[in-house]
């Protein structure tokens, strides 16, 4: 009996292609790829990366990618790796959406509202994959809060929680901007942190549901 929540590529392919939501997402991603080559200097060129966040954004920390110095084979290898990572990120996101829309066989029993909420959020904490992701988001938020509250120069510390909880975390930026001008000190930081935490929770639920579906498929 397979009990490990490790993700296997064939299961990802099944989950990423067996629902309209997942196939629609892959179609939108596919349409965004030509934009990257047709309009490389426009803001729309970031569409494939944003659509495949947060996994695609983790490649930003690598010391190589498109435009790697040296040219020739080194640049081709780096670009190929980046393109493959982008496709894998799209497949994982599509599989997460497929896992979200796939319903279990038996009809669920009627639960009180609090019980339904706990059941909805349970995938974010009941498996190691989702818990590890939650720890990553918490660490990124911790770095941000330390830089803002205790460091004399916070710099670009907000980029880490934004990347960790993308793509929904980007919504926290415009939402928190009005709070920055509030007379309440630190309100903007609080709203931004809450928005990032909520975005990370949504991602963790999706990751947890994906882990459950891939695990149940191997039993």
C-alpha cells in the first residue's frame, strides 16, 4: 500500500488534465507563453511566470537562467532548465486545481459550519508536504517582519513572503497601501502580513489536497 505523499509525474498528469478547471488553466498558460517571446519587453512577458507561481518564482534564487553569461551551451542549458521548470510548475498548479475540483466518492455527511471550516482547512496541516510549505511561508514572513520592525534598513525584504505565497500574495500589496497612510503605526505591515498569511494558507490547502489525491491514487 502506497502511503507516501510524494508527487509522481503520471499522477500529476492525470490530475492536471481530467477536469475543466485544470485544462482551462493549462490553456491560459499555453496562450501566455507566446506573449513571452512576442513581447519580451512588455509587462505581459511576466504572465507565464506569474501564472505558474509560486514554484516558478523559486527559480529566481538560482544563479543561472535565461541570459546566463557565457553563451553557447551554458546559456542553452540554463534556458532549457528554466523552461522545463516553468512547465513543471504549470503542471503542479494544474494538478492542484484538479485535486480541488475532484470530489470523493461517498457523499459527505452534513456538518456544522465550524466543522466544515476545519475540514476545509485540514489539508493545510495534516500532511508533511503542506506543513513544510507553511513553515516556508512562516520563515519568509519572519524575515520580513524582522527586517521591517528591527532592522535599520528593511530593503526589499517583502520580496520573500511575496514569492513564497504567490500568486495571491501580490494582492496584499495594493490592499495594504491605504493602511500605510493610516495614523495607526504599523497597520500597513499588519495588513500586508495578514494578506500574505491568507494567501499562503490557500496555497497550503491546495498543496495538501494535491498530496491526498496523489497518495490515494497509489493505493
